[in-house]
C-alpha cells in the first residue's frame, strides 16, 4: 500500500498515511491535534538516472532537493 501526504489546516502538521488507493480521499484526523480539517498534498519526488561513466542526471524534468533543482548541490550528491 502506498503512503500519501496530508496537512492539517488547524495546526499545520504534515503527516503521512498508508492507505489503499480506494481510500485516498477518505476523511482523516490529524495525529497531533485530532482535527478534522485535513487535506491531501501533492507529493514531491526526485528521480535520478545513473549513466555510463558514473554520470547522474535528473529524470522527469527536474528533481534534486528543491534548492538546486537539478541534483548538483552537496545535499543531492549525498543521496546518490
């Protein structure tokens, strides 16, 4: 089952729930304040392709950590 990201409108807590796709938009309560004003977020991922000779490139029009947006900063390099 995949994990989905949510945020609570009452306390701004961000959290993940493991749910089947059929339950993706079912009501959820915030684990911090137990509030009911919770919204699903769009997940951000970074994907990289390792090529010949050790080259690394972002796949899918971007990636990286969000700071460099290309996988070239020290933070991204530590993930490869």
